[in-house]
């Protein structure tokens, strides 16, 4: 990117910030994504690192989807939800990383208003879908372990499809609401987003108009659509642990626990990195720390999910072996 103080920003102000005059207020039409702009010598390393992680994420999750779709033994509720999660993870990383790589390659940090709003919309959409799918998968494991006799009757294809459909509908409506709330804001200074993508909280914080309603919507959104699903996940796993502890044989306990260990690992990784993003954004002078924490949340977690779900899963490894032609570790 080659960022030089003074002249670099002056150049971007003259060439890229074409503002719309509305009365006495200047409405910014383009923003700057500062991202990881430490210096030109680090940019090739950052580019290579993120490109590698993005390709691993896409191909890893694609292999999971192909393995599940091609093996009839994996056409069960658990793997149906896992295939959906893999698809969402591909979309999740694709909303941010390609734009970041393009900015590094072209040495241009500018993103226009419409593109920024679109990126924010899809990021919120797929992040919320991740939350809902992890919650649905926890419910699936709860039914399989705590109510095995009723599992196949309750978790029928119609209910599974309905759960995914409802997750999509709520996520779309929530992202639409958040985006419409941002549309009402006015930005009257150069908006420098200290991130590698258009992050909702930073955009709202930079607005020069009243943001009370935006803050209120974000707060209730966090409580209803993030904390509530987490409570459901914790309840499901508490009942699962209680049921597993009641199994008399050690082999039975191990078999029951192995069916939900991978999901527990993914949930822990997802919410711990998400909490890291929240805590880093709440701390003062934390723009760089927030960007680093967001990498764990938006890139590393989707990249690791295929490995977590496949390494300890014999069915997935068998299906992958048919596809790639070599044994999977």
C-alpha cells in the first residue's frame, strides 16, 4: 500500500473524495479502509498470508460440501446443517478478504459508499447465519443424545429445511434493518475506517448525525440475536453433558461425547473470537487490536472449521478419501 504521511492522504483527498454538497453539510461518498497499513515492506507478506488463508477456507469448506452431497450415508440432519455452515463460511470470508486483497494489490484503500454499505450488509447477514446454524446444530445434538428414540421423528427433513429457512429470513431482515439504519446517518468528515472491511460499529461511530437509534438497534440486536442463541447453545450442551454423565459404560460415554465434541470446539472458537472483537472494540486506542481480533473471527474460524469437523470424524474422512483419492489424516 505504501502509505506516506501527509502527501498520501492529501492525494487521496484530492483524487478520491468526491463529496455531495447538501446544504451546509458535506456528505462523504467514499471511505478509506486503513486495514493493516503498517508499511509497504509488510504488504506482500500480509497479501500472501490472507490469500493463503482465503484459499484454504474456500477449498476446505467446498470439500466438506462435496463430501456430504456425494455420500448418501451423510444425508442426515447433522451433516445437512454442516454443509449449510460450510457454504455460509465461504460466503462470510468472501465478503471481506477479496476486497482487502484487491486494495493491497492496487495500493488503493478507497471504497465507495454503496460498496461499503453492501459489504456491511452481507457481512452482517452471514455472521448472523453462522450464529443461527451453530444454534440449530446444538439443538440437533441435544435431540440425538438426550432424546435418541424420538430423534428421527422430530428431526425430519421438513423441520431441518424449515430451521435453515427461518435462519435465512431472520438474518436477511436483520441485515436489512441495520443497513437502513445506517442510510439515515450523515458523514461530514473524512471517514477513515481502521479496519480491513466496513464494520458496522466503526461506521456508526464516525457519523456526525444523531446515532441514538442506531446504538439502540445494535444493542437489542446483540441481546436478541447473539446472546439468546448462545444461551440456547449453553442449555443444550448442559443437558448433553448431564445425559452423557448418566451413561454407565465408558465406551458409551465416549461415543456420545465424540458426536458433539467437534461442534463444541467450533462454538467455543466462534464465540471466544467474537467476544475478543467486542472487548477490543470497547477498549480505548484499540483500532489495530480490533482488526487483529476480527481476523480470528472472520478468517481463522471459517478456515479451521473443516479441519475440526473432519479430523475426528470417520464418516467425513471416508467421504473425503473417495473424493481426493488419498487417505485423510
